[in-house]
């Protein structure tokens, strides 16, 4: 019997083999699970492409197969997009008999609202909010459902209702702040974020991220003003809470308001006595961002705390460096100023020695000797000695850059270009390499090798350092625009020679070259540059009125030129030096940050404006 059965099976198998050719494909219907995956993928594709009709059919099919609320929600989304509100309402009512999902109830109110039945929609949402239980999960379920339909005003009402529930003991400050921000109530959003900071100071990074998001969308600087005002108000009202001072310091740095940051840091140290490290850090940041007066105030504050202070030496070293930077920025030519800086540097280096901590001070000393005291040989020897200390590559590169600058100042062009090239090659894509490339391009511009210079400047336009990229762009524009105007480059070559003479502090000869160019009726492209350079030399020589006249001419004749803000800033710097013209200087600083908000001088102008107004550090 068994043998007969096996024989029958073999016959069937053999017959099947004869029936189906060897290369024939046997079609097997897909398993239900595979079909569902296929339907789901197709549904998502339709949904992403906003093919609501086809997506609706598939999501409904998937829901009927699985009874998953997830599929139902997307089916309703499609129906709403198709404005088939009757179908949506019917489907939701049927589903509500099976489920208490809060999203269904919100969707019902939303559909009523879309159909124009605002009264019933209002009643639905009010009921949901009023009957919301004192349960954190229930609050989030309702508010998320409301926000999913863009019902942010109702979501905010729900959060405010929840915040009043004593059993919850939860203010939902971050969530409310987010909704205020979305609705455009930026003041309320700021207050909520700072209320949260008040309650949870350890969560300051969360608040910083949210404030940064607000600032990122701040087109007209209005939000920055709101945040600043509210932070200042909190600092004044809650002086015992350092968290607001620290947040104001952080915010001021984001806005490049270094003076405001320093005011808060010093105030905090005076109150708590343990924030001198913060003052020192801010002084260093300010120095690196050319806010030299702010840096000096910070360093002097550290020094004035006395020699027993932990940071006294660092404060003293920074103070000397800041004094040199201020003298340079203000164009001070009095040798006594630089002799005093060198003497103080010698005294400190004699006490502390020349090491990694005092390298920058040694560099400042060398620059003062070379550029202002006619002792370039002594300066280069001092820097060569620094290179023998066995320093890190970045320290060596910094010293080589300064050494190259002094060689260039002394007229030793090829020594300078060799050192610039060494730094660029050694540091590759580091910021210092970009700086070296720029200085080398500027050197080639000085000696009239314009095409070589342009090649390097074009590469630097994409530099990560905004300052280098801006400098490269300015010099590139100067060269390219003038060569387009005068292909011989004769006027540009003379102008570049005047720039090189100015760099080498040979002002009298530079003046003669510029005067000759002005007398020869320069082209319109070169003229604003000529006026700016001439004004700078006049100011350096103490001829303030003539310099101001040049700056005024630039602002009147070339108001739309990219040098206009530069001329305005320089004129304000001149005006603030005299008590009689401080008010006019303040007005010009205000004009810069109002009329030229994208200017590289805007942050400095705002800072100097406030200092002249009397907002300085006491």
C-alpha cells in the first residue's frame, strides 16, 4: 500500500516536470505581509508626491486590514487635503466609537472649523481644554494633537490651563515660549525662556540654543533688542542670581558687544569675588576682535586687584599688548608712548623670562622697536632668538609671520616672501596659512605683480576666516577694477607703491606719490581709494580738518561705494578725539550701524557709540 502511494507521488512529480519546461517561471501569489509592505511603500510615495487621492485609497485599505490608528490618521489627512469633509466626519465618528484617541476629537473640531462651523469648532476645543485632566501625558497628547493641525492658539490655551493646575506643578515654560515665538509674540517668548532659566539655571544651554534660533531669524535686529532689554531687566531685578549676568555676557558676545559683556563680567566679579578668570577670558576675546579699549579695561581691572591675584601676571602682560594695539589703532606717532611700552615689556620679561606664556609680549616688544623706534635689526634678532626656543608649529608660524612683516618693512622683500611661503606650506589649511597667503599676495601687490597677487586672492575669497576673506575681497576688487579701467596698470602701480611706502612708514614720500596721482586726474575707480589713503596720511600728520574733508568727500561722492563705511568710521574716530566734536562722532557711529549693518565696522561702531554715550565700565 505504502509502495503504491510512493509510486503515485513520483508519477505526479514526473508529470509536473514534463508539464513545466525547465526555463518556465512558476508564479506564486505574494504573501499578505509582503502585499501590505508593498501597499505601504506605495502609499508613502503617493503621500510625499501629494497625490492625495491615490494615497487615500491605500491608507484606507491598510487601516481596514490592520485597524491601526497610524494608518487612519494618514487616511484622514488625505481626505482633508481633498476637502472631502463629509467623508472625514463620517469616518471619524465611526472611529470614535471604537477609540478615545484625543487626535480624533481634535480632528473633529478641525473639520468643523474647515467647514466654516466655527461655533461648534470653538465649543469642541473649549470642551477638550476645560476637561483636560491634571496629567502630564494627557496635556502633551492634547497639545501635540492641536499643534499637528496648526491650532497653535488652542495649544497655547491648553498649556496655560495646565500651568494653572496645582496638582501638576508644571509651568510648561519651554513649550509655551515656542508657541509664542511661532505666533510672533517674541517678547512673551523671551520672557518664558528666561522664566525657565530662572527656575532651572543648570539648563542654560537649552535657553542659549533657543535664543540662538530666535536670533538666527532676526532680520531687523528687533529680537536682539528685546532679548537685551529683558536680560538687563532681569539682571537689575535679580542681582543675587548670577545666571542672568552670565546669560547677558553670552548674549553680548553673540552680538559682538564686547563692552557690555565686560561690564557684566566685572560686575559679577565685584559681587562674587571669584569671576576674575571670566574677566581675563573676555579681555583676551576682546583683544582678538580689535575691541582694544575693552580689553585694556579688563586687563587693568585684573592688575588693579593686586600682585597677589592669581591672574596678575596675565593681566599685566595683556595690558601692555592692549596699550600697543590702541596706539597703533589711533595712529599715535609719539615715540615716548612706544618707549614706555618697550620699557614695561622689558621689565616684565626680565621678571618672567621669555617662554610660551610671554611669546606674544615679546612679539609686541619687537613690533614697537621695528615700526616706531627705528630699531628693526634689534627687533628681527629678538624674533630669531624666539625661534630657537623649541616651540610648537603654530607658535613658530606666528613668530615667522611677524618676522616676515618686519623684513618687508625694512625693504627685504625676498626674505619676507620666503618666510610667508614657509608658514603657508607648514600649516596647510590652518587659518595662519590663509593669513600668510594673504600677506604674500599683498607683498606681490606692493611690488606690482598684480596677476600673481590676484591668483592668490581669488583662492582666499573662500577662506574660513571672514576677516581674511574680506581683506582678500577688498584687495582683489582694487586690483581687478583698476586693471579693467586701465589695462597698462600704470596708475595702480603708482598707487601700490604709495601703499608700500605707507606700510614702511615713509609718509612723506607716500604723500608725494598720492599727490602726483591726484594731480594727474585719476580714473573714477581709483579716486575713492586715493582719497581714503590721503586722508589717513593727513590724519597721521595731525592735519585733522583736511583729513575730515577727504572723508566727507568720499561719503558725498561715493556714498554707495564699499569704502563709504570705512571713511565714515575713520572720520568718527578722528572726531571723538576732541571734546567739541564727540557728539558728531557719536552721530556718525550710529549712522554706521544703522545704514551699514553688514559693515565690518558695525560692531565696533555700536560699542564706541555706547562708550561715548556714557555706558562705559565704572
